């Protein structure tokens, strides 16, 4: 099966990356940082909302307004944090956590 | 000697409160992290702290310790530079190895709940450069410290590029997570004094290896550019 790719334009020029290689995207005041499974990072000029339109897949989830994680690399969900398989953690509020658990098919309890 | 020199410089600005300002600066930069070490150690010794908080407090103690260490290292560096005691000792170093080490060390310092994310960017190709490892490491460490005091919360990226066979450029960029508010730490007089000392250390250290450092900033980001000579080979 052909892997879905997007072409990003970063400070290091244009680069084609596979969507499933993206671990997470985080928005800052100037651009959005992407971390890939191979350990590389890219800083894009686009905002996270713009980038998420290109990603258009159920595999990605907003754990906060400025952080988008790839659920294919989700390791665990804790009381107020999610852990990715690169050991990176993200804070998550209770409402988003319930939505996340629904998304990944887990039973939701208050 | 260093304090006297700084005192004389500030005296030229006809600042009547120079001595108080200088003492206040030294006091702030040493007493604040030491009080943090003592305070958090006391809390840990009380035994009434959850496991998660224990980790956080230990990380704060370590970061404060490093802050004091870095501050004194700058004072020693500046004194030794003035007396000509620091000699350039170039050797072949892996740039990725050096920068990855610095990034890893900072991540450990900042702990798990850090407000600053720190990344080495284009590390696909490793470069071996012929330069003074100690000087370069001190310069990068100082720039990161300055960025931490500037941006409070956000992203620090380290990126390098080869300008030609003899020179390369390193860009260390601090990007804020949110708009600067009126309580930004970098506006305080203690922070300005700290910036002065650190910037002076950066300029003098990079000058040792015939390099130059420059800084530009706006409301969103602060960018330090270091250009230095080196002999290159790609691994």
C-alpha cells in the first residue's frame, strides 16, 4: 500500500515526508515544529490549523490548541497526560481526554 | 578584577547607584538559585511530598545548581580571558555529538515538565570541524541561557550551515509560545545585567576562535547567529 505523504517547506528547504512518520506537531508564535520518528525536526512557517488540513486523517488528535499528536504512536493515556512512544509527554485537559478515549475506542468514565 | 572593570564601565554611564546595582546583580544571580536549592531541599527532606513532586523538586534543584555553576564559570572565563590564561586548543570534533550532548544535558536540567523545548534541527549529516571544543560549548551554553531568560516559555532550535570551506554559521533561535506580557522576566534590571555579563562572555569567547556573534529579535523570537572559522569534513 502506498504511504500517504505531504511536502513541507521548512527552513531547510522542501521535503517530502510520510504522514505516519510524524510523531507530533506543535505550534509556536513563529511556525510549527514537526518531530518525525527518525528523530529529525522541522520548523514550518504554516500554522498548526493549516497543517492539520493537509494531514486530514483520523490518526491525528489535538491534545491542546497548539499540539497535534499522531495516535499511531500513542503509548499511554494518564490522568492529565498522554505519552508517545518516543517518551514525549503532553498535557491534556479532561474534556480533550474524554474525546481522545472515545476516538481510540476506550471506555470513558468520569 | 572583573567586578571592578564592570564597575568602571557603569561608572562611565554616570550612574550614581552603580555599586548597588552591581551588588544587587551578583546577589540576585547567586542568592536566588541557592535559595531555590535550600527551599526545595527542605521540602524534600520533610518527606511529605508525592513522587511526582519529588521528581519536579529534584529537577529544580539541579537546574538551580547549574545556573550558579554557569554564572561562576562565566566570571572565571572572563577573568582568564583578560589575563590571557585561556588558550585555544583546536581539535577535530563531531558537531552533532557536541550539540546533541548540550541538548541532552539541557533537557535533563529542564526536567520532564519543562517550559522550554530544545531541539537540534538539521542533524542528518554530521560534520567534523576543527575548532576549540571548550570555547564552542561555552558559547552555545551561554546563548541557550540567554534565550531561556528572554523567552520564558517556548522553543529553542539549534541549526548550523556551512558558509564555505573555511567558515560556518550556527543559528540558535528562541521562539515564544505566546505573546510577551508585561511581566516578562527579560524586562527586569537583574535580567539586563545578567544579559550584559553573558553577552560579554559570548563575545569574548567566540572572539578567541576568530568568530563573531550577533543577535536580532522581535516580539515573537530572538535569534543569535554565530559565525566561526573551521576546517570541515563530512562524516
